[in-house]
């Protein structure tokens, strides 16, 4: 994207960007020979992209054979991800390694993207090793891009770092003139001067103001006057001050008399307005220019007597500073909150704090544990005792003993129940936000957030929890972004001592398709398994459910039921439920006989009388393992006799 | 109108140029207008007849920018001098913070000057304003004309400035005295700020 209008000759040079432009030119004229890499940083809208593109087009003009690549960081990430998922990393590396001049825009988005950083590091090494040029732009210097590999930071900072600042009045005027010439539109000189004087924070907004004037002219078919600019610009920017930079220059010629009149009036006003009011008014004008509401000061202005003006202004300044901090904080959670109205009104500190809190918590809390699954409702005996004890320990000391706790075992063994039970117990013991979700739901949410561009908010939602309980983490196998997110989330929570519990259908070491860095973290805490219920647990489960439904069951019956094989607790529950319903329908109490009749109707005749003690050999009770009905026995005997 | 609005931090001064027909009130405004740097220029509104006489009034807004935190605006008006525009004069005079009386220095216009001054007093009285309290300066215009056509300053002072308000000789066509007059009236008006702060008038 080296748009043809982004050239050096369309780039207006002022004192705030002279160094950057000089370096850019040097790089364009001799790629790889001087500053490598060249790192250009400065606030948004001041022409970093323009400069990058200008380097590209100029270099290409000088050496048409030069392989120049301009790429926005997002595009780069996109291509990187595409190559990874297509398994074409080598192609990706070859493609970018062959570039002679790489122009990478907006690298501040490197934050937290570890794999990408690794890839970039490799790419930079490859390019610089062969004398290829790299130019980067960012809204902040390399050292201030957070969560970036030290080695990469030192690479980024290894060449020349230049910054671009906001243009001064003369530069702004020159930019406007260049824009009108380029677009071949006629705008009166005084109108341009007035726009330049609006002190808009960046060039993009300056162009915006000019656009409105030009649009007004072409739509209304008339020349816009300087008096209308203020209105057209939508009261953006700072109103012209008396001490505007131009006054001195035109004060001598045309406006000489006017200027001296003005300065007399200024002293007359200053003499007539009480000093405190004047200070207040100046503070109001300043803070309004900075975009803050000044209600407090405006009300003070109307007081009859002078307030403690130093204290008032001091408090106000402190409040503004606090607001700025809050805003910075909020932006880290949800970038969309930047520029929110609330942060502009120092009287609404409470609202702003609430907003930040809400943002921290996320708009909607992450899904919590299902209250139906309680620890009391979880029968622990035999094969699941270890898991249950580990869960109890986690509840007793969240984040301290077993972190993470990974519970694995076949489906239906009660992992989900135990997970939610832990969640509920944590809530009871005072955890404010417990996220308890299935991995699939978690991944779904992430995809949804990616779709509507709210990943930051989604991430913040989970990073603000006191405990993270994820069910069925084996569903993360084969995912990319979800694993990356989980990895960062894990590190964040684990670092803060927040409890993490996972369940999985296989042990972490057997989880295929899970990145090693994630697997190793899963194994770093306690891994416990849950097995299909064995006899003791089955008996206990039957006792719990039947008695829970108010059905009395004697030991004999329970022993009989416990002997019946079952692969999952769910199966046990199903059998118990079946018996209860059958008994209720027949309107009889549940006895061993009734149970046997219901569960094994064919066997009733032969095994009607149970043995006195010790129970029946479980093998004999298993319908699947014993052939009860031999077809046509006599026929077969005769057959064999022949 | 309130001269200082602390709520909006604005100072607005309405100054009316008063005087007989053809004494040079509009010329004063035009000269001022020509001196204003382009970026500070508002639109001068002039409703004139075909013979360039002020039919209704002239209006020149002067945006002085922010002074001591106050957005300061001067609004300069002229009244039509001709006798039969009595109602317009009275209307324009309403809410004036200061008045510049422009006298024609030509001796043959002496009576017109006197008549106009009386008219000013009468109109102020009708607005319930004591002419002795309203900020007022006098300008003796057309001092560039040949001496033999002019009344002396003393003569003019006797007939139109018997109260001894600040007065300024001027040549509105070429500029001398124009800004001195405006500065004179502005300073008196602004001096009254401290006395009348935030009291609506």
C-alpha cells in the first residue's frame, strides 16, 4: 500500500518532524546502509504511515528493482496466522526473507504476541544479516511497548529511533496549503489561517476541518469566510488566544493600530476583572481547551467573594490528573473506553471509577458455576476420593496448594459435577467472581468476540476472575488463538495466585494437539484421575440417590445393586431412577426381589431365592456375560452325536 | 444586556456611534473594519441607501479573542443620522454600554450637532438612562478639512461637550483619531466593569 499521494514531496516538513524526515530520506536513498532499523514513533495522525510509504515509493523510484514491502501490522499478523494454519510457515519465511526494504506499520500491537515476536525476531535477523532495510512505526518508543521479548526490543532499538511531534502553527498552515494545492480547491488565505490556528491535535483532524470547509463551499456554492470556520470545525480544537503566534508578525503592518488597541483593551480588561476571576477564567479556558468540563470552576466564578483560588485550582488539577489515570487504566481493559465522556468531567470521579470497575469486571460477568452441583451432592468413595480431597483442599486454600488442579477421567464419572461443586464452594467461601465454563463455550465466546472485535473486553472479563474453572479442556486441542488466549490467561491468573481447575477426558500428558507450553502448565499443579465407579462407590451412590428420593433400601439390596457393573456414575443414577419409578408404578416398596425382577426379568425364575449371605457372584448376575436361553438344545445335542 | 457574563466568561460591549447625519459615523466603523486582521474579521453589516447613506444602522462585531480568560467582543453600532429615523436611533441605543458622539467639525453643521446631542439625551431619557451616567466620549470629526470651514475645538466643546467628557479630534476618512476614540470609550466602559460586575443591566 504505497499510495501514490504518500510521497516525500507531499510531506510537509516542520520542526517537529524534521529529524524523522531526514532519517527517512537517508534510508530511502541507501536502504540497509544507514540507520537499520529505523524506528519512527509518535502519536496517531501525525504522518507515520505517510512517511513509511514515502520511504517505499522514493526507494522504489531510485531503484526500481528493489523489493519493497509495506505492511500494516494487522495484515502481517493475518498473513502469519494464515501461514501457520495452512502449515506453510516456510513459504511465509521465504516470502518475507526475500524483501529488500520492509516497512512495518503500527508495531505497538506486538504486545503479548509471543509467537509473532519470535517470528519477527527471526525475520529481522535474517533481513539485517543480509543487509536488508527494516523501517518500523509505532505510537510509542520500543521500550514502552509492553510484553515484548527483550531481544526483540533491543533489535527494534538497535538502529535509529526518531519521533514525530505535533506540527506548529506555520507547519499546520503549510500542510493546509499543500492540501488545497494537491486537491486543487480554492480556500481563502484567512480561512486557512483560521483553521491552522484551531490547534487541532493532529494532521488528520486538520485535514478533517479543511474537508468540512471545502465541502461547505462546494455544497453551498460560496466561499466560506474565516468567521465561519470555528462553527464548521464543530468547535474542535482550542479557540484562538490573544497571544496567538501570528500576532507579532501582522501587528506591525495592517493591524498595527488594531494590535495596539487590542493590547490596551487587554490591560483594561485585566485591570477591571478581579485577579482571581481572571485566573479562574484562564484556568477554565485552558482546561476546556484540553477537553475537560469545568463546571466547578464555572460555579466558583459566580461566587460573590474570592474562594481559596490556589486550593480550588489545585484540587481541580489533581482531579483531572486522577481522571487521566483512570482513563489510561480503563483503556488497558477496554480500548473503546478511551475518550469516554465521563473521563472529561472531574466532577464525575465516582462515575468514572464505577466505569473502570465495570470495565474491569467486564460488561457481563463470565459464566459461573451451576448451583445444582454441590459438594454435598458429590459422593466421594473409593476411586474418586483423591479427586474429591484435592477439590476440598482447593476450596480450603484457593490458589495456594494445588494450582492448577487438573481432574481427568472418562466421561460420566462426575468431573463436571466436582468442578461446579468447587466453583460453588469458592463462591460460598467469598470468591467474588468465579468463572466456570465448558471449554467449548469458552472457545465459542472467543470466536464471537473476534467476530465483533471485542476480544479485549472478552479477555478482560476472564482476567478479572478470582478463580477459573474450565471443563473439558481437551476441546482446546488443535485450536490456535484459543490456546494462546488460554496460555496468557493462565499466566495472568496463576501469577496472581488465582485458583485454576481444569477437567479433561484424558491426562494432560496424553492430550494431543495441545501446545507443550500449555500442557506443561497443566501438569505443573496436581493431576488427579477419576475412574469408573467401583463397587463401594456404586453402593454409596445408590444409597445416596435412593435415600435422597425417600426410598428405603436395605443393605442387601444395596449390595446387590453395587455388584451390578456400571461404567459411569450417570449409569448408576439411571438405574436407581428406573427402579424408583418402577416401584412407584407398581406401588410396592423397593426390595431386592423387585429390583431383580425389574432389572433382570429373565432371571427371576431361576434365581428367585437369593443366597443367605455373601451375595451372589456378580458374574452370574451379569446378563451380558451369561447365556440364559439356549436355543434348541436338543437339536444341537443330536447334531453333535451324529 | 450583561457586559460581563461570568457563567460563559464573556465580555460584551455594545458601543453606539451617535451623531448628526453625514458626520462620519459609518466612516469610523469602516476604518476600524479595515484595520482588523483578516482572521479576526466578522462581517460588517451595513444597510445603506443607494446614495450610501445609512438607512438603518451599521453593525461591526469585533472579536478581540480571549483576554484574561474572557472571550471579549465589542459590538459597534451606528445610528442613522437623519432626523426622520428617530425610532431606529432609539432602538439601536437600547442596551448600549457606551456612546461615541461624532460631531461634524464644519462650522455650518454646528446646529445639527447640537440638535443631535439633544436627541441623544432625549432618547437616553426615554430608555430611563441619565445621560450624565452613561459612558460617553465625543469625537470632532473631519479635522482634515480646511481650517476656514471648521469650528475650533473650543467652540465645539462649548456646544456638545459642556459636561467635559473625554474628546478626540479625528479624521475618520484617513484614520487619525479613530482608534483613539474607540480606545477612549472602551476604557471608560471597561472601568465600569469593576463597579457593575455581574449585575445584569
